[in-house]
């Protein structure tokens, strides 16, 4: 069996192509069927990297092997696509595009949250969380998501996410809630004026990505007491407003995403203060997805 596994966010899609002992990784632009049209999704899926219809980039991108030829040789293809916004009815759009590009393949399109649960928990019961540009969480029974507290997006929710950390950071700087030295450091390191920030948040597209791009400032100053407290407080808010709502203190809580991985120490402290048990923290969910799917299939 040959597998093509994808972990797709709004900015990039990570792919792993597995054929026996051969494993090839590559990236395409991210898609989100809630945001993108069917035509845009078709442009950004893997055939955009190839030279002809029915081709996949393999062998470090140097060789293109026609899938039609591989099918003729008795090789079948199974595609697992986990993506942001891939919930009914939007997931149907992604499936249609993949079916046109790979008509002989067996195709599964699922949410990025189920992908995170597979990557983090495998076939065990647990609570799986995403902490990246956005945030999300679910109660997982070892096969399916059985409960999900809606993240509500970066304006109404998304506690602990990069976008919300960035929003709170600039709010504290502009309202002088941090020390004068820290506020000055922010201005000097980012080069942003008050007018710049207002323009990027209220007038420019994708303000959530702009706000998330400011999070590295927190990393550079994480040893300062006020920043450490700021990070722990917001991560505790994520746990209190989301994870605690599942009422399963007996289950470990596991995380994927850049925020969880980069601020693992602060996350561990937040979990301790909330009386919760840490499961796993992984940066790249695609690795856990591959492990789960290949072991499950065999």
C-alpha cells in the first residue's frame, strides 16, 4: 500500500508520501476550504509542484513518477488529508479536488483537530489540543472526537494561541501595562509605531497572522518575570476555558503546535497550577499522524 498523508493549515500543507521503505516529504501552500474557493484549493494541492497530470514529486523532488503507471503495476494509493476548516460541508470541497487529481485513490478528508488527536493519542483516550496561530481542543475516545469546546476564533476565543498572545502583547505595550523598559524594548526590536499596529490590525488583511508574528518577542524576554507570568496566565486561561470543560481530570492533556512546543516550560507550569496532567507535546503533528496511520493500517 502507498500512502499520501497531509497536515494542512491556513498557511502551509505538510505532506508525507510513503511507498514501502521509501518516504518523501514536501510542502505546498496551505488551504482552508472555509476561506478558499475550490479553484484556489486545486491550485495549491500537490499537482501544482509536478510537471504533468497524475504526477507526484518524489526522490527529493528530482523524479516524478506517474501514478497511472504505478497503479498499472498493482500499487494502490490511500490519501489521508487532515486540514484546517475540513469539517462538513467544507471537507467535501477538498475531497472533490483530490478525487479529480487521484481518481484511483481511496481518499479520507478529516479535520486538523482529529489529526492532532491521532498524532497525540493514537488509539488511547485523551484530551488533544492545538496551540499554534489559533487554538483548539477536544475529548478523544481513541477513535473519534466525542466533544469539542468551540475555539471561537481569535476575536472571541483562541485562548493561548499565537494570535491572542500577540493581541494581548501589543495591548499591554500600548496601554503601558508592562514595565517602561519592556515597552521600549518592544518598540526598538519590532520597529513598530502605534500607527503601524493600528493599521495592520484594523486595515490590513490577516491581522491574526500579523499578531502571531510578534510572539517571538515573548520568547526573547521569557526569563523576565512579567513575561513569564503573562505567558502562564494566558495558557492557564486556555486550560480553564477549554480543557476544564471536558470534566475529565483523569485524562492526560497533550499538545501540538508551535506555541505549545516553544513555551513548553510555561505550559507545564500552567498545567500544574490547574491540577492537570501533561501527556505529550509535539511540534509537527505530521510525524504522529504517519505513526498512527501506518501502525493502524498494519
